[in-house]
C-alpha cells in the first residue's frame, strides 16, 4: 500500500513531524511560511491529509481543487478556519484539539484579566520610559479583582476552570451567559449564576469572553453592548477576533466608557486596529493564551494523533464531524 501524503502547513515541533514521517510522506514547512490560499491549495495537490493551524482556511474552493483530501487536523481547539459543512459534504474529516489546552488557557485568561484590571502593562511601560520618579497615592490605581463580579460570556470547557479560579481562589462572584446553561451540579461548586446577556453586561466588573467565533457571535460585543457595561469595568477577550468590534472598543476606551481591555485576539490578526495601539488602557498580547511549552506540545501531538488515525483506519480522538467516519 502506498503511504499517504500529508502537508504540515506550518512549522511545528520537529519530533511531531518525525512522528508523522513514520506513517506518511510528509511535506513540512520548517521555514514557517504563511501560504496564500492559492499556494496552500497547490501544496495540497496529491495529499490526503493536512496538519493545520488556525491560519489555514479550508473552504469549498480548496476542497474542490483537492478532491483527494481525506482529513484536515487543526492544532487548535477553535476551528473557524474550517468550513465544516463543506468538509462534511465531501467526506473530509475535521479534527481539533480540545481539552489539552483548557487549564493553560484559563491561567492566561486570568492573568490577562488581572493585568488589565491592575494596569500592569501600562505601568511597566511608564517605568521603562524612565518616568518613575516618586511614589504617589493615585499612581496607576486600578480595579480590584478579588471579591468583584466576574462575568463570563460563552460556555463550554473553559468556563469552569476560569470560574473555579475566580470563585474558589479569590472570592469572586461569578455570573455567566450563554445560549445554554450549565447543569445545576456544575454551577453549584463554583457558585456560578446564569443570567441574561443584559444583566451580564450591566453587572460584570470584569467581563471575560470565551465563546467560539461564528457568524452568530460576530461582534457579540459592539458599541451597544459596551454602552451597557459599567464605566469601571474591564473586558478580556481570549476567544477569537471578530467577537469584539475592535473599532467600537477603541472608541469606548478612548471615551472612558469602560475602564480597560485585555486582548489576546483581534479582528484580522495579526493586523490590528491601530487605534488600540494608542490606548494605554489596553493590554495587548499576540494570541498566546494556549502558549505554554507543555500545552503546545500536547496540542501538536493530539493533532498528529488525529491525522495518523484518520488516514490509517484508526479512531481519531477528537473529531469535529465524526459522521464522516461513520459513512466511510
Ligand atoms: C485555539 O486553540 O483555538 C487557540 O486559539 C490557538 O489557536
């Protein structure tokens, strides 16, 4: 049997590429070139599988140009770069990397919320510029996080680890909103209270976004939502760019209609709205919420496990559209 051919679309841990080489003919990308849509499609010619990240768009046009493709395996829990319906219609398995990054991402979300509320980036830049000459009673006064109200928009795996840190760690009151509600036995240990979106916006001292990006969540936080928040509130986005209307956020911050924002993800990233760069009240990080060494390694290995199983007749551990497997 000829070995399947796969593309590893971005640079990744060399040992993970070696694992794939044990099963496949592998074209990898050690130079970490970002392929255009046309180049990605061209490189996938003759390949049955792709190891992807959130940067590679897998859509109907690419699939139609690559009818031999059988599996696309994302090294990310988010998969808004996949047109899953188009994949499913063509029998292409999609996989992602849930669970292995949950606690690491919760750590980061918590750190970003803290840094935002306590003005850590802003004050560090001040110090680095050599402007610190004396202590002052009101220098970089921020907002308390302990005992404040944490609002979480979204649901799923990441909510509970964040809520647990908040409620059990530093005594925050936790409210959340999502289309569906946690089971009572999941809410109880963390004292999380389900509220409607308007209540969430109005009551949160620190609002954290953890919902997946889709057409339905596009600009879930825009000018109207920002206007409902407390002027003292902070907003932290560790979910996806596009969930927040970044232009509206920049304006709200400029007009001090909310206090501060912590952003790990941006509309159109790695480009970002230049207005955000001029605002000292924003903490900006380059999409690194899952970036601990151990977790990135676990994500890469899980994506490889999925690809190996998908193309060798095994059971991929984390399929997005498992119905494709059933119909094979
Ligand atoms: C994810 O896993 O979705 C993270 O955002 C990394 O891309």
